[in-house]
């Protein structure tokens, strides 16, 4: 019985570590090609292209971390620095830009 309690506790804690990352698709070791105003919604989004195939994603100007994310994306575009980039599933909106460890 004690073993089951430990197993259940372990499963709950391991699944609840970072709930936001479960809703993200990660583009690891990726470099940004271009950051521009979105021509369709310039007041809401920046348009960001990633990688050789230049997939298009968006950075919301209403995101509380907008300035930090934009700085990292611009650094990648200008200096060629690679980051791990988390894209929210079903929206194509960039939610996280993390340093490569």
C-alpha cells in the first residue's frame, strides 16, 4: 500500500512540474531569420521567421514578457545566436525563448 502512495505521489509531482510547457512545441537550437511587424495586425503582433525553411510564427505585443522575448529574438536574428523556442500549440504564437544549456 505504501508503495502505491509513493508511485501516485511521484506521478502527480512529475506531471505538474511545468504545465505551460505541455502546451508548447519546441524548436530546439533554432536561429531567427527575420523579425518584422505583422502586415495584417501590426498593433498586435511581430512576425518571426525561424530556420532555413522560414516557418512563420508570431510574438504577441500583449505578452507580459514581450520586451524580453523580442530582445532575444532580435539577438538571434542579428548575431545568429541559437535559442530553444517554445511555440503555443494551435496558435503559432511564441511563448518562450530559452538559452541553450
